[in-house]
């Protein structure tokens, strides 16, 4: 009888141990998720300790995934892939001529972007940095599959530094995770065509995906930057809009840089 009782007690201990092991694994996974989230959180924006753009490394070169290995990545100043030059230039020109009014929905939906047709090549225009959020991303032409590898310029809008409204989109689950934390005066830096454009945030608001009016020029701001991403986080049925205005070009005021002339002739 004594041996039987010992065996029963041993079995009970094993049965009780199994839930404890699973509970421990669950807690470990939760702790790991919390630590990963904390590591990526821009704590400096909460404590007023924001680094300058010069302290944030430039984005790394793009590494295409297996589905895109047959495509190319074209960087500023680099030669285009053989046989693709004409196609890419025609594609870019046609897209740039598209009026914002022809766009029916704002970019940002990851599922739609993943289903989109692959581009001829991935065309990197420059980079975008948001010092307050520790963001440093390649800026690509287009807002569909391009958003896998950085942030994308809405090709129907003004180019960086041009008069008008330059719109840039990014995934909320990626580089634009914390753009909702941006406040008045926070900086957004774009490097494009050998010039560095510094924009200063002045407002943010939420719209529905079909409110494409946000791509139009902003009357009282001649040089506007509009950041677009999905919101709320993990639901993504609306779009968060962050507006910024051009305050510096290569470290000087736009008027001083232009000398009274527009940047783009």
C-alpha cells in the first residue's frame, strides 16, 4: 500500500507540474514581448531627450526577399539595371503626372500592398529620418510593395522640396509605429537630390481611407509634408495624418536657400 500511495503522489506532482511549466513559458513569452517593445519605444520623446538627425545612422541598403530577387534596387546616382531604364523612367513619369484627385484611397493597408503587382524595380529616392522616433528609412518611389522596404512617396504628389504637398506613407506596424507621438515642432528630415530638407510638424488628425483631399495642396503652407499611416494600431481602419512644413534646406531658411526663387523650376 505504501508503494502505491507513493506512486499516486508522484503522479499528482507531475500533473501539477505541467500547468506550472506552461504558465512559466507564457510569462516568459509575455516578458520577452514587453522587452522587445520597450527596446523599440522612443523614450527620448517622453523625457525631452531627442537626438539630432546627425546622430541617427543612415538606413541600411535594401535586401530584397525571395519573391523580389529577380528585381533590382536603384539608388540615387546609380545606373539602372540593363533593359529597365526606359520602363522605369516611363513608369515614374506617368505616375508623377497623375493628379491627386485620381487617387481613390489613401495608402497604408498592408494586405492590399502585399497583393499589389511588383514594380519594375525598387527605386530609392533618398531617405527619411524622424529623430524624435529614432526612425531612419529608405524613401522609395511608390506606396504598394515598396512599403516592405521603407517608406514610400505618393507619386501623384509634390516631390520633396517642391511647392505643394509631398505625401509619404509608411506601415504602422513598421517605421511609422509611433508617429502618433509626434507633436508641434518635431522634425522630419528628407534627403533627396543631394539636398537635406527639414520639415517641422504642426498638426495631426485622423481621416477615413477615402479622404484623399489630404493629398491636395495646403493653401497656407507652400511647402507641406504629409505623413500617412494606418490607425488605430492593430485595427487599421482609418488613416493618421501628420502635417509638417518646410523650415530648412541644407541648414538655412528656404527663402535664403532659394534666394527668392522656387526650388524646382
